[in-house]
């Protein structure tokens, strides 16, 4: 990986019962050159995911970022509810999108302004 990027991983585990566990893996990347912070929406979102997201936003703020970008896979079955959840938390859906040619996926971008 290019040295101008710093990667972060946060794992959120929620036990619903003795045999039912929900695992949400959050990943984020900071571009040193552009002072941009990018968060990938996890494939599974649990009730405890909010604290993981807040932790990543705090990291972005400590790196003096003013904007955080969240990217969400447009092909996920719960795309609209996930986007609605992030909008409820203060993210704004951007007109832009990102295409990953390696995985043939398209991602919606949501923007969050840090004050």
C-alpha cells in the first residue's frame, strides 16, 4: 500500500444470544496528501455499530479532516435503508459515485462535515 495512506479497522461484535453473534467490520482510509478520510460501510450493521462509526469520526477529527466520505455498495440488498440510516446520522448523499473496476462494484458516496 502507498505510504501516503493510513488504514484503520474497527470490529463491532454484538451477541444476540449464546449462539447468535453479529459482527460488523468497519474499515477506513486516510489520504495524507489530500487530508481526506474515507469509511467503507460494513456489510453488516449492528446496534453497536454506531459507537464504531463515532470512533472513526473522532479519528478523522483528530487528523484535522473537515469532511468524511462514506462509501456504500449500490448492489447491497439493503442499500436504501442503509443510506437512510446514515442520512439520519447527518451524512448527505453526494451526486458522485465511485466505480471499482477490480470488483465491478459501484459505490454511492455520502458526505459528513466535521465542525
